[in-house]
């Protein structure tokens, strides 16, 4: 099996596993992830609790399932914000050119100068911590990423013969962007979307670790790592399992993006034969 196929299938398997666990947690978890059972606190992995329990007696596996749901929800909405705002801005900049392009790109540079963490701190200072504010911060950070990518790929297409033919037929720049440019860059946007999705999972975990993301009693992988940092010496499973969940999720969506790139880009595919 070719490397590209291994990358795509491996990434797809991990991404499907994490997504399926998140969906399943909407209907079922082995235990209530918010249920406190002090008598069962700090139990190691066993048949009863396969990933053990935390310092409040909550089932770690159930919390990881619920944390997957929250991480995917935050990353999905944040990527949707980035694509929903960034792609039209990039198409507009490539189609109009001139001062419109310069103005939009300078605004994008300004947004890109503020990492998601800094934005989250600013938003939290104004409105308080929470999942919605984390989504807004990560989503705003994604806008210039998609705007830059869209503009760069669209500009290369505007010089192609089929675009010239469309312009000569009387189509407007907006219509050309929607009917001809956008369909030809969808594959690249999907690849970038999968990569930004994995970055969104990391960002959500980091914000929750700092107390700026998903708030208790809702489960979050980052919050689980924060709670485990003082107990790794005698309860290492509290850090190992959420850490593995983040690692496998990010690895899966990154491999998926890499595999999609190999699949959709014939130049890359030929170079790896």
C-alpha cells in the first residue's frame, strides 16, 4: 500500500474513532461524567473503571468521551467561522485587487498578529471565560488563515484560460468566483480545514487548561490535564489518558489532511510514487 494511502486511511481511522466517541457520548457514557463519588476517588484502571477515576471519583473514560464532544464542537464551529468569513474575504480580495485587496490583507495581517490565546484572554477579560468565548477566539484566528490561502490560490486561477473565457462571456467577477474559482479550490480548503481542526483541538485544550475555555462541570481534556498536574506522581493515569486523547485526535486529523493533500494534488501524488 502506498504511503499516501496509509496516511489517509490511518488519519481517517483515528478521526472517525474520535468523532464516533464524541457522538456516542451524546447518548451514552459508562458513568455520568459529572457524578462525584468520593469513595471511589483515585482508583487505578480496572474492570470497573477502565481508565480509573479522578480525585473526585469521576470516571476518567466517561470524562474523556464527554471531552471529545466538547473539543470537536469547539474546533468544528471555530473552523466554520474561519472558513465562513475567510473564504469570501479571500475571494473578494483576489477578484477586486487594488486598494480593496490591500485593505483586506492588512486587516488579515492585524488579526493574524493576535494568537488565539491572546484573543481569548482579551475576550475573557471583557465577557468572562467559557466555551463560546473560546470558539470566538479560535474562530477569529482562523479567518486570516483561510483568507490568505483562498486569495493565493484564487489569484493563480484568475490567470487561467478558462477564467479569461468566462470573463469574455460577460460574467461578473462575483459570478466567476462562485462558479469557477471556488469549486477549483475546494479541495485545498478541505485540506486546510482538517489541519485547522486539529489546531482547534489543541487550542481548546490549551485554553481550558488555563481556565479560559470549557468550564466545569463540563468535561474538557485540557481541564483534566490541569487537575492532574499535581497528582501525576501517584495517579499518572489522570494525565496519561487525556494526553493520549489529545495526541491521537491531533495526529488523526493531521494525517487526514496530509492524506487528502496527496489525494487531491496530482503533483504531490506523482512526486511520491
